[in-house]
C-alpha cells in the first residue's frame, strides 16, 4: 500500500509560525527518506493555528528541500478564491522548476471565514455555483486545451487532483479526468458511494487514462495505545475548536489538554470527531488503514495529523513507514 502525508504546518504551544514552517520542511525531508509517495500542504486563511496560507509558495520550498523521490503538491488550492488561469500559471512554473514532481490538488472550500474570503476576492464574485466551470477551465489551461496559452509550458504538467467529499465532487473529478482525493476525514465511511460514482463516470484524458483514488484521513499513532490516546486527546480538542468557531491560538500541549474540562455537548462532539480519525499503536493503525483501503479500493492513503510535539509527529510517521515497509526494494 502506498502512503502519503498531508501536512497542516500547525503551530504548537510555545512555538512560532517560522518554526512551524521549518518543521514542515524537516518532516518532508524525512518522509522522502522513509518512502512516502507524496507530501501535500493545505490552504487555510485567517487561521491562527495553521501557518499554511499559500500552498504554491510552500510547495516550491518543499520541492527545493527534497531530493526528487517524492511528489510535492497542494491539498489543496481553494479554487473559488482564485483565477483558474493564474493557478495554472503558478503550477506550470513549479512543474518547470521541478519536472515530474508537482501535484495540483484543488478544493471547493474558501479556506477561511467570510471576512477573510471577502478580502481574498477583493470585490470579485466567488460563487460556488461556478466551481464545476472553474475546475474545467483549470484542467483545460493546464493541458493546453484552452487559450490564452499558459506559460511556461512544462514538459511534464502538474498532476491534477480534485479534493472531494461528496457525489458532486466525485462527478466533477470524473468529468475532467482528474484523480480523486477523497476526504474520509470529512465524510467518513459514507463516502464509498461517491468513490464508486467517480470510477463509473470517469472520462479519460490524454494525460490520465484511468481513475485514481487517494483517500485522506486523520491518523494518530503512538508507541502503544495509551500514548496514542493521549495524543488523540489533543486532536480531539483541535477538532472541537473548529466545531465551536475557533478559540485556540496554538495547538495545545499534552499538559494543557489534560487540564481541560468539557460539557456533555462537547464530549458528544469529541466522540463524533473520533469517527473521522484512526487511533492506535502501529499494528492497530495498520489494521484500520488496511480496512479503509479495502473499503474504498483505494490506490493510496494520505495521512494527516495535528500533534503537540514535533518529535512525536516525526516518530509517528517513521513508525508507520516501518510498519508498512515503505521504501523497501
């Protein structure tokens, strides 16, 4: 099974945005050595916890910091906030700088709150009703099928992926001959039907002749189940913060989470959040990931985590690489 990483460049308690981005670079270099297939970064705006607001900039830094054995990409660019032509240009430059290594994943979200989205659009329309049209335009620009001509014209264009969590997203990806990065951490197991729809309706493109399914999910792995549960409690608190509109300035430490008390309603939200997460020791996480890969008939799994400690985060991905035998000839 192929494994990949989606990194949020989270800012830990006591750390700075500069350190968060440096840790993303360090993790990418290590992930390449461990044998991970891809390393993607996200787009979030006005978020005090996550440092990644410009994936096209971070992708360039990551590609420069790694050797070339691992693909680097966006997971993803929030297309309603951008011009498809400009996104195609930016990633064509990246694909020319780093041939055969760049993935362009796009999503439908705004990546932030309403006021941040309004500032990004600067008075322009960002209606979600235009999203299918935007995706089609982007694919055509990247593939050189629609003018004006995107320059430069790389010998190996960026690989196109659509981040989806619904039937409509699956249909858009299929209609445009793109890979589908399905968000299990958003939809959960109910997404199996969407993935089936994608495969059934896939329209081959000149660049991609078959459907490809990548399933993304939250994962927390500890040396044993007890450590995994302690780390997962931090992720629980982070997801609760999102559900309640944001109160955190940094990802809390294990000690800070240990002092928190929750209402019955909050505990219910935490239990619901666990349905989007895989938690356990290396063997337990492997069993759960194997079940999910079989459920979706996935070509690849992409793991995302939020950790209070960078060394623990590094250890998690290294343990999983060893457990799955990544990078072995």
